[in-house]
């Protein structure tokens, strides 16, 4: 059995807003891959766009 630190954890990249501001507060971070609950599906997305209107949620 491997030590916990060597076991790969499924992860993905996400854009998060962690503070108030303009587009400069949109941070690309690595996050743990979500686990779907019963009756839910998890889809693989290879690319996603963010437009200017999305930046207004950071204000």
C-alpha cells in the first residue's frame, strides 16, 4: 500500500472567484474532481469559455 501522499487524486482545473474585483480576480486553480451523487452524471469537458458578462459576478 502506498503512502497517502503518493496516491493520485482525480483533479481538474477550474476558474474561481475568491474575492471582489474585476477580471483580474478570476483565478485558474486545480480542484478535486467532484463525485456525482445518486441520479447525477459527471461529464468531461475539454474546453469552456468565459465571457465578459461572467466577470460581473466578481463585482
